[in-house]
C-alpha cells in the first residue's frame, strides 16, 4: 500500500499544480470572457450552460463561480455516499486553495483504501472462512466462492458502486480491466522473478481460458454499449460453470491419485509439489493464520488464570500485541499506531469467529456488545445512511428500534453464557460479522468511487484512466505484496493460482452484479459508454497479455522463469505509457 500511496500522491501533486494553473481560466465553453469577481458574470455563465450540461463542465467557468455551479447543477448532486466531494473541492476553502483541498481528498482516498484492506483481511475473510468451515464446504468450493469473495471484496463492491451510477460506469470498466492487466503482468511477473517454478499445466490453462472468455464477453458488451438481462445473468452463470469445473477437476484428480496409490507403494511427499494439478487444493486464505497460531502457542502461558469481564473487554479492544510490538521494527510500529484507531472502531462493530482457536475467539462482553453495535452500524451505513433518518410510520426512528432490540438480545446472551465457554450458536456471529463487513466495505467503496469521480472532474481525466490507475492499484497492491510474499515462502503455484482465480471472480461478479443492481434500480437495459480509444486500448492490452501467456507458457514447457517475469513487467510499462499518452491526447 505504501508504494501505491507514494505513486498516487506524486501524481496528485503534479496534477494539482496543473489544476492550479487552470484556476485563473476565465473563459466559458462558448468563449465568453468572465470576470471572476462579478456576480453578473456568474449569472451570465450559468445562463449559457444548458440544463442538460454535465458536471464535467465545472472547469469551464471561473474559479469564483465553481462553487455555485456544483450547487446548482443536478449532475453534481450526490446519489451515493455520505459526502459530496465536488462541493468539498470547490466550496470548503477559498478558490485559490482548491489544490490543497484536492490533495487532502487524495489523502482521504488512501485512508479509505486502508479501511477496505483492514475490513477485508481481518474481518471479512476470517468470517467467510468460519462460515465455509461450519457449512463443511471443501477447500476447492470454499476457495473459489467464499474465500474468493473475501479476497476480492474491495474490487467487487467498488465495481458495484461504480456501475450503480451511469456517469461512473467507466470507473468499473477501468478498474476491472486495469486490475486484470496489473495482476496478470506485475503480480505474475513478480512471482516469476522471485521464485522461478513450473506452473500447474491444466489448472493454468483452465483459468486463462475462462478469463479470456470473460474478457471477450465484456468486450462485446462494450462494443454494443448495452447489456440485456440474459447477458447479465450469463456472467454469474459462467462463474458457476467455472466453480463446477474446478470441483469436478479436483474430484477427477483425487480419484486418479487414489488409483495410483493403490498400485504404487506410499512415498512421503509434499502436497502441492507432487503434481502439476495439485495446487487446486491449496487455499491461501485458510493458511494465513498458521504463523499466528504458532505464535500464540509459543507465548501461551503455562498456568491459565481467569480474567474478569472488564479485562476481557479491554484486551479484546486492544489492536496491539505487546510481544509483537517489541519484535517489529519502527516502520511497522508507526503504521500500527496510525491504523489502531480504525481497528478499535472496527473491533467494536464487527464480530470475528476463528474456528482454529480453542475458544473460537469467543469474547463474551465484546460479543454481547456486538449485538448492539453491529445492527446499528448496518442501519446507519447501509446505502450511505439512507435509513438513518427513517421513521417508522413517520414517528419512531428505525435506529432507536434497532438499538432497543440489540440491547434486549445483548442482555439475553450475557445472562445465558459464560466467559470461558462459547455457546453452541457462536458461529452465527460469523454470519453477523460477514453482513456488517459487507455493508462497511460497500459504504467505503462508494466513497472511493465518489472521490475518484471528483478527481476526474477536477483534472479533466476520464473515469477509465482513474479506474486503471488509482482504483486498480489501490485494490490490487495488497494482492501484489501477499502473492509475492507467498512465492518467497515457497508456494509460487499457490500465488499464481490466486492471481488468475481471483480476477476471474472479480470480472464476472463485478460486471454481473453491478449491471444487475443497476438494472433493478432503473428497470431498463444497462447502458455502457466506452470512453473513447482508451477503453479499447485497455481491453486489447488485457486480451493480448492473456493470449501471450496462453502461448508463451506452454512453449516454455510451463516453466515460469525470470525472462518471462521481465517480459511481463515490460509489457505493463508499455501498456501504462500508451494509456497515459492516449488520455492526454498525444496518441
């Protein structure tokens, strides 16, 4: 995340200087000069702008009139999100300080990326793992369904939020395609550079083929500029076919393995490296807690003593482990201090069930408190707080009723349980944590989309380029570090499977659910407007990278070495250069 933050802050600073040079611009779209300090000039500008003008034209009026423009233009109104960032950019501070406001919004953007990462990694994915384990799902099914949703939650919710607004649909296309290019080149190339290895042949070809089909399908929809209900449901159906293919192939492999073991003497082996297809059983998210379990067992006290209820509550809300704090370097400590306030708030609102622990992470006082805070957070955050002011029959606030019901359930659970033993219905808290995490991720994703739309208006950048850069980097940089770290630890096959398996889920569910939600809201076909040549360059680059991998990897006998990694990195550099040159009109 630090690399993405540095790059994007540099870009934001450069563009803010460009925006600052544009603020004295006193020429309207029709070429009429305007005096920035004259009220009559402002009225003249507003009179020249038709009712059907879009918010993008705000940069065509004088700096002093932009605040009035965004307040009086319907296209600048907030549809989703808690904050109108266009009004923040142009109305919060004086016009000459607008670049400072934009930089503050960029900083807030990366705070939201940190929040998305925290919710997905520490709350969303663990609860999904607990749900899949409680439902007795196999690792294959869990890996390509629940755990794929956990790893790709920021991308999915960002795409749904972007597709829900016609003028930000380009963000979804740019983010999904941009993340696809980033993951299949930078992440896959980094894995090949760090740990050259022989890739699993049939699973690799399977994933690439399914992803190429999804990309080509999206390309056709962009070409036709519309999608029907059948095509929208087809996206979701294609993912079902992919899941069934994974499950069936894993079953066939397991059966063949049993047949071989019946005729060949058992030999000690390492799962995941004995066959080119064996990594289908690897689920990175399930293995993420191995180090933590070893760490906890190492420092578990020999003599257990009961803690009081208040001590349990305070220790549960402490996001910093004292032993871990002493072992880490100063960079980790600084980042931990900055993230701790957010973690405390999330710990107060989201329960986490960890079935790998002896007590399953049962914290009686905190879990009882979750019965109050979690439903209340859902009511206040769902659909950007639309139900926060809702009155039942016009008299009784909904949030008050939710608060009272939560208190009632809290009292029942607190009186019927003990601190030491989790109740039988404790896995239900995993479902509650999953729902709250999904609501908060959706709310944060809506804010991210709103900020990116504001940046596109201020810097006159298309939504597509914002999607393939800031949004794609922010949502994928975590996958980049985790997959490369996984490869360094000796699991390159697992890392490369996460590269392709995750983006298939993001593409199919991101487009499918996004278009389906938009169709339910509008009761009409979803209209997609490709933003010029850049969209086709983006789609073509992603398709070309997949085709080249589909050809080069088999020709190299499925060995991913350092030359292939360098090739992928160079490919992404050329793609990004061409995309930016196209955006600024040089190409």
